[in-house]
C-alpha cells in the first residue's frame, strides 16, 4: 500500500461511479460487475476525489465539514486502500510529473 502525497490529486478510476441510494440511504460505488456499499465517511472522501482537489485539500475540507482536526492519517489510509482496490487512480498516474 503506497500512501498518497499531500499534493496528489486522487480521482475515481474509470468507469467507477458514485451514486446515492435513496431507498437504503447509503452511498454506493458502482464498479464493473459489482456494487460496494460505502459508509458515510468513505462516501464523503470519494465524492471529493475528482482529480482537481489535492489530498491536503480533501483533508482540509473534511476537517472543516466534520469540525474535527487530525483526520489526515485516516483519510490517507483510506485513499491508499481505495487505490489498492482499484477504486481511485494510483498516485503515480494522478500526480503530474515535474
């Protein structure tokens, strides 16, 4: 598991999509041949993975939204796991080369 750097700009890997299921009141990650039910925190993180926000920006936004500091380690761990599962682009591919 490779952790993202603060300047990485994670985005959902194509063709993954997020959908909110009103009936179940939960976020769903739609992948080829399967659907993953996400907890609210995972859904909030993945919704911000649009390729324009940095990891640092995602952390800042969620710390403000949840009025809680110190979320970076948990968010970084989740993003690394999501990359390992193929839900988001790998850091090497999402980071511009110098």
